[in-house]
C-alpha cells in the first residue's frame, strides 16, 4: 500500500521524509538495533482513544533527536518492514525534530483496541539505514456507529448545491417544488430561509394557501424486495411568539415519505407537526385508508423536539409506522396496517419536507437525517446520531 510521500526532496520511497541537508554524509554507519544510538524518540508508546469511529482524534507529536550521522531520510514502516495500518499516519519532520502521529478512527469498523508497532528508521543519502527506533501506537475506539446517515444539517437552504451529505459521503441537495395548481388555487413557493445558525426557517404565513416543499427522490429501494425499511429524524423548533394550541390552526412541518417500487402505486407515510382541534403534536395522516383513520400523539409544540419516524413495509401496502419523540424508549405512535395511505403517482419514491397544506407553517428546522438501512427504535439510535448537525439531546 503506497502512502503519501511527504518529503521536501523528490525521492520516490514509502514513508520518507527528507531532511535534505547537504547530501553526502559518510558511508559506514552500523545499524542501531536499540542500544546507544544517535537517533532517539521521546517516547516508545503513543495512545489514542476515540469515543466513536466518527470522533476526531487530535494527532500527537513524538520528538525525534539525532546526534552524529547525517540523516537524509526518515522511513516509517511496521516492524516487519511493511506498511502501517490504514487507521494510522506517521509523518516525520526531521528538520523540525518531531514526527506527527495521527489516527483516523473512521477506518475502524468494529469497536476495540488496535495496536501496532511502528519502526522509525533513519537513512543516509544513499538510503542506507543508520538507526531505528520502535514506537507502539494504540488506538481504542469505544463505539462504531451502526448507521451511515443521509444528512441535511440545516445550515444551507435545502435546495442549494451540496446542502445534503449522503451516507456515502458525497454531496447532494433537495429539489425545490415549483408546481402551480390552478384548480386548487395554490402554488409552490420558496418559504425556506436559512438563519445562518444551522437552522432554516419555514414560514408560509404570507399566503397560507400556498405550499413550500423540498423533495429528495429515490430514498428507498424500489425493486419489489420486502421487507423494506426507513428511518427519518428531524429536529424542529417552534418560533418565539407563535402560539401552538388547539385553536391555533398552525403547523410546523410536514414529513412526507413515498415508498413505491418502480412503476407501482406504493405506500406513503405523511406526518405533520400540527396544532389544531384534532391534536397538538404529531399526526400521521390517513394512516389506514380502510378505517380512514389518523394516528396521533400529543407533543408540547412550544418546545423544540426530535421526531423519529421508523417504517417497516412487509409488502407494498402493509407495514408498521412508529414515531418516537426526543429519543424516548416507547414510541408515541405505533400503528400496523395493511391499508397504508397510497402515493399519488405510481413510482413515487421520495422524502419531502415542508408545507403541503393550505395552512400556515411556522418553524425552524435544525436538521433532518434519514436512512433505509433499518427501521430503528429510539433505543437503537442512542449514540448513533451524527455529530455536528445541531442539537441531538435525547440520543
Ligand atoms: Ca400552506
């Protein structure tokens, strides 16, 4: 495995840093295998600990000192001469008399303690080894997240380039809906406004009849293989000064998930955070088309909350929807039916957030994350949310 070349001189070698002094230097130089030597390190052991495999771990310095023989190169390998592990990087700066030792915990796929012995060797200008010293490097990763999330962290408008970071690390973004519905008297507008603090405001009070939606297509497998699963979480905040009670007829956000297979009328999970005469909290609209029933849970909408919706489909129209609030172990909504709401158009397969009704929506969206890997419980996700997206209290 070829590691990056870090020298100041153009020498094609592995793990080499050149001091690039005056060249030459005397020949001789017996290799030092550990006795008194002209080359020493300040420590024989470096220890790192990471809470999770997504935790950044600062690099550490090991001082190097050299007396006597002119060092042209410093070579880093493991003790058998091979490459060092992928999770480890050692960058020698001979001219500055230290080596930087860094670890990348994201390379670790299973929690545990990993150690390796790194050999730091000096060479003369002809690449003849002069001395070497060994240093043990230990990395402990306490937890490896089970989930690779698709992330909208609310720092950009949802439809701006690179607003979304996908589970594979690449960037993407939502599509802003723009349709005009003349017969029903509404159009889709842009009512999303980034606040510059990691949240985006949704405010459709100007024209309540209008709508505003951001859509991400192709969120769940559409090959007809069941069961299929989906988990979406969103942190949503109220707006100060706005009243959210049974008389308010005001909403915060719709989360609309269409889960069709290709060319098929599949199922839809349409949740709304709403304060009206029916409920102040979260409502999954028309969750059973035969019973014509909604599923609801009371939530104090005057406070920020994290809403987690987990869906398992065992066939195109049969499944279970669970809603968790703030990471509570017990779901606030838990409904199973073989008559889930249907999508509007065959093949619909998307996640939408926004205002999809002729109502006023007032909220701030902190973040939205989703995955089709599993229908997670809130307990499953303790310690499994991404870092750096905003507040994740409860997880
Ligand atoms: Ca509206």
